[in-house]
């Protein structure tokens, strides 16, 4: 893998367009490949359906800021991105997260084919929460 300003730039545009609720532009950044998958932090956020992806992008007031070390890499037509972005919710609250994304080159442009967002939480806390949720 080599460093890729193009892959990094595509993801930073994704952040900007998500924050601006520019859903039409987001559609051009996310692959239409049937293997496309976005995994979020909330239970049930395992999304493959285009309509559900669009809905997630349209959430009113949701913003995202890049972390200090957003990095893109590529090899051939496959790209890889890592970051520790901050999500900003409509009430102004903020959530630090971790993100990885896989992109593929389609018709000369980079498009997101997989994205996974997680939040660093101590294992003991997760066990306690899942016990409360009956899992």
C-alpha cells in the first residue's frame, strides 16, 4: 500500500457532504456495488440497503470532523482509510470514534464500499451494558 491523498480527500469530502446533508453528492461517493456495507456504532447499524444508507446520511444536524491523523492508502483500484473522527449530534453533544473504510475505484473515482465506525469502550462496561439489555 502507498499513501493516497486521493483516498483521504474522498473521505474528507464525505465528511463535508455528510455535515452539509448533501445527499446527492454522498450518493456519488458511496459505491452501488451490492457488497457495500456500513457498520455503525448503534445496535442494528449493519446497513446494506441503499435507502437505509441515504436515511442515515439525512439525519438532521449530524456532523463529523476529521481526527488529527486521517490517513488514506491505495494499491491499484483498492483504497483504505483510517481516522478518529468526532461526530457532532443535533443537540451539540460530541462523540469520539474510530473509523476504517475501504474504497474501490469505479469509473476513475474513489467510492466507499465498506465503512466501520466504533467507539472505544472498556470491555467491562460493554459486558455490563449488554447484561442490562438482556444479551
